[in-house]
C-alpha cells in the first residue's frame, strides 16, 4: 500500500507492521512509550511489551557504540533481534529515541524521528516539565499517535 504524506507531498510505502517506540533518558529510564501490536489478548500484549522493553534496553549498548562513529543524529538500524530491527536517533541532549520494527522503511522512520524530536524539544522547553521524567502530556501522546499512524502503520 502507498501512503501520501502531507508534509512532503511524496508517497511513501506504508509499513503496516508492528512497532514499539520508546524515548530513553540519561539514566537509561523510559521517558515515553508507544506501541502497535496486532496480536490479540491482553496477556499477549503484556508479554509483547515486556519483550520489546527488554530488546530496547539491550540495544542501548549498540546505540552507544554507533553514536560515537557518526555526526548524524539518525543512526539507522543499529541492532536486530529475530525479525525485529532496532533503529535509533540520539538527541543533542543524548536522549535516545528507539523504534523496534519488523518492516524496513528508513525514509519513514527518519521522518518520524525528526518530527517526534521537534515535539520532544517543545515539551522539554516547557517550564513545568522536569527533564528525565516520564512525559505525561496527553497532547504529546496524541501527536505521537498521529505521527505513528502517518509513518509507521
């Protein structure tokens, strides 16, 4: 399937797969999580989330190695686990944006990371947000959901 993006006017291949997105803070703590799982049942979703959290945390070492070998914030695919690819983006403040995905589409992932990074910067600049704490903003959550639908599903 092909999806047309409003921001670029280009068409991108729709990923239509499963994904898990997390923003990881300075102390390797999750600041924000978002997932899309096509599996049925709550227990399977809980197992899926636990596995994704484990894989994302395990990939932090690979991200640490890759971020020192390039000047780019977008690190592309840094690790793999079974059918999952792990793509990463490192902010100027060294927060890590990580996506576990089962379908490759680097252009969509790069654009997703860039737009989420802009949202994150706006949130971090809010005087009521304390750095390195979970993002509780419903507005942030809704905007990330829209970006996930646009670029990842």
